[in-house]
């Protein structure tokens, strides 16, 4: 009987797997047309923009099941997943999101091996005894939703802490409030973000989304700022800022108002947040009513991207007339940027990436060519900064302080193959004390990795910095599996980062390549502007130039070369693939922006117009169309293998953007390469999910690339029916 039962189960499993492995039908075409400035665009899959349509969801689920079946049938995927997990879990603990209060209490997230989601801990000082403060698994126990902690915000006194959690990567915040002994207040705030405590320590400002529905077009339009008093229900919160309350400041519908209290200056600052990294700031006396008008601190044209405040001054990091940034300072009596004087001049070779102010002076981090980091210290009453001798060469530097009244500053250093190390710097002795938070770990299998930093000539003659990571023992015979990763948007830099998940690709003799393409900020504001709106083609053309360089220099060939990127990096991947499908064996836009022409038809679209443009402007529409991968798919074309992903809870790139791209590409492709579309029906934009889900995603991604490059350890082992 037992043997018969086993046979029945085996047959049943084979039938289920066979059903799951059947390639889904192509999505039906339902032609729509749209007029833009005299141009008619056909849109055969526009009906997919209705994510409440059962037909659309059914097609997405069929594709997800098929894609998962194919990925799980690649022979090396399980071994790669296990290798990634072993690398991650080799560290006894990983600590992140550290916040240090005035009374030296450390609050932070920590994950230990075997845990899917980080928990929140506290301790007194660096050497204090650690205690568990909050486990997100204990929140709404019994639900199938996975809650992850997004932010930790103590008040000024350090005796109250706001903790924000969200379920399944939705970014729909739920804010819990604790006393320092762990006792929780009864109220829960929904959709609150940008929390800033007031001086009393019993109230805070927050911005509130209008809706938790990621498809709601009004979700981010004219949002408001409220004051919450501890012990009260959210419905009783006081409106503090809205466009109606202060019409004179003229906030745009797509801008997000954030109010924060500055203890040092005792004023409230109001910022209008958008993807434009130039801040528009106002200030006035703290908690003054609507009869007191906001005064201007900065205009967008001042190009200020960050500020720091101490007891006497306000400091501005700006790229106005300084593409590599400079630092200016004004006194709190006359705090506006128009009154500021330059204290750190722009460097022609180094880009200022961050700065902090302590009681001893100003510290700032710099980057050269996007990959070489250093730190300078400008002591109080001095005019010449001192270059610090870091404990070792840094690819990336992060600065962390307790507050501007303290001398303490921590400098964290990392690189492509160097795990981050944290040091406390003492300006009096000019010395560094190792104060690692996460448990130290060694990766001897990475000892043979080398990093080449090269300059590649792009299509227009501009030289692009490119980082190449590989095992020194492999031969440069043009036969190496190689993957290109980049982003290239918002002025964000892909600085050297250490990631066991990403570096696992090199353990199978693969070459990992990061071109620092235009649109990013590696070479300053001018580099960003050179890959934005009308100049956006430079972003993917820099990627194409990198691909050609890798082939010409013998790293790889087009049958072994893959490319991936996420979110706005979907433009980089999608347009490189649609412009030069012959260059790549495989590509993967991860929750990518694939249909920018229709971006403004999504809740997160209007806030992105400063970066990509608006269809309302003829020139910007033309730029949007040029960067639109969906509209550049050509019928009856041989495309490389593609792994396209989406998150059904994604509030940033709505799931129908990659869905439309996948549907059209599947119909257009005449090569024998698979076009897989994988929607995560329990996730969002990539964060706030279980660790094993993230690792499984990257194990599938790299296995897919290795399979398509012909790697013998990664082959399809199970029958997949077309």
C-alpha cells in the first residue's frame, strides 16, 4: 500500500509540474491609440493597465508560474542559492538602521542566521548589553503578511520611539510608538512618513499618503502634514500644513511636503520633496500657527541637496556653479542660502558626497571617478581642510554622528570586495578606533578577486568609468560569462558596495561589470544632467559602449554577455536590449520602468517628471518616447533571453509597466530564447520581503544568465513544454 501511494504521489507531482511548465499563450492584442502633439501611438496592451481585470491578473499568474517552473528547473540554481545563503549567514549577525540618541542609547535592526526579517534591538552605548526591543513577527501574529521595519525615529529626549513597519513590500506604513522600556502606546498611525519629533517629546510631525491603494492616482497628490499627540487616535491629529492652509508658498500637486523640527535652531523647516534633488526649503518659529508665514531658506535654483544645522549656523551642500559640489554656511540669525558664504570650495577632481557637523568642525566625504573615496576634516576656526589618512583604501565612505553637540563621528569604509568596517575617529589624537557593529566575517573565496577600474569611450567620445570584478585566475579568451549592472538615474551613484549576493556571481568564473553611466552622479551634477530627459540616451548608450569594450578586450562575447538593472535601471536595460539585441545573450529589467510615455498615468508618475519629463511638453514627450522600451520593440525580431519581473504591491513602478513590455516582447520575438515574466504577488519594489525570497530572486537571476551563456553547471534539467 505504501509503495502504491508513493507511485500515485509521483504521478500526481509529475502532472502538476507538467501543467505548471506549459508555456502560457500570448496575451491578446486589444489595440488602443493615443495622440501626443500630432503623433499617434498604437498601444496593443494598454488594457493591461487595469490591474483589477481578472483576465490581466490570470495572464500574469500563468506567466509567473511558468517562469518559476523554468527557473527552478535550472540545474545549478539550488546550489547557487545555498552558496549565497552560506555567504550571508557566515556573518553571526548583521546590523543596520542604527540610530543613537542624545543619552547614548543605540537602537538598530539586527538579523542573525536563520531569520527572515531583522528585529529591533537596543543597548546603552557601543559596549552596552543588548536587549530585544521589538520583533515585527509579533505584530499582527497569525496573519500571512510579512511585516518589516522601515524606520526607527526616537524623540530628542530618547524616551519615546516611533517605529514604522510595512507589509509585503507595499510601503504602506503603519507606525507604532513605544516608551523606552518597550511599552507600546495604543494608537497605530497609518500611511504616516517623514516623522519628526517636536521639542516636547510627546508630539511629532508626519506626512500622510492619501490612499494605500498603489493604483490610486490621488495617492500622492497634495498630501498634508499633521501633528500627532501621543495617546490620541490618528483621526484627532491636527492639520499643520496643506496647500489650502498656506497658499502663498505655492506647492505643486506632485510635491510632497515634509516638516521637520530643528532643536539647534528651534525652528520648523518645510521641504517640498520630489525627485528633483534641489531642495526647496522654508522656515519659521516652531509650532507657530498659520498666521505666521513661512520664510524662504532655499529656492530650487540654489541647487542645494543637503543641509546640516548646529547651534550657530546652517550648512548647505550645493552644486550651484559647482558641478562637483561645494559647502556654504550662513548664521542662524540670517539663515537663508542667499546669505551663505563658501567654506569648502569645489574640487575639480573630487566630488563631495556627504558631510556632517560636530562640535569640533565639519567632516566631508569625497569620491573620485565614482570609485575612490576619502574624508576631509575642517576644524572650527580653520580655513584649510585636513585630509584624513583612512585605515585602508576606500571605495565608499559613510559618515555617522550622534548629534552636532558631540565630538563623536564614525567613518564606515567598504569596497567591491571589502566588507564594511566601522571606525570611531578621534580628532584630538587623529586616530581611528575599530567599532564594528555587525559581527566580523572573512570571505577567503574572494581573495582571488581583483577589480579593474577602466575608462571606456562611449558613442560620443565621452570617457565612462567602468568597474570590472573577476577572479584573477580566469583567462581573457572571450569566453567568460559576464554580466553588466547599472542604474543611471536621479543623480544616484553606484559607488563600490560589498554584497555577498552579487559577488556570488563571480564564484562560477563570471565577470561582474558596473559601468558608471550618465544619469548617475558619479562625476557630479553635470554627469547626472547628461543622462536626463533629452540626454537620457547617453545612459543606455554608455552601457552599449561598455558591452562592446568587454567583447573587444576579450572578456566575453555576445553569446555570454547579460545585462540587468532595476526600477529606473529598467530604462538602461530595456533600451540597450531593444537598440542592440545582437549584443546580449540575456537581459533582466527588475521591476523596471519600461513604458515611460504612460508613466504619468500611474500614482508615482507625476512626481518623476522632473527627472524624465512630461508628455505635456513636446520636447520632453519626444525624450520620453525615446527612452520607452515598450514602444521600441520591433515585430519579428530576434531578441535575447529575458527575465522580466514585477511586484503587484509596487508603489513606485506599477506592475503593468513590465507586464505590457513582457507581453509585447513575447509576441515580437522570433528567436528561440525564452521571454519570462515573473510577478511577485506578495511583494513590492524589492524591499521589505523575506531574506530567502530576495536570495531566491538573485539565484534565479544569475542562474538564468549562466544558463543562457552555456555554463555547464546551469542547464535546464526538467521538461518544459512550449
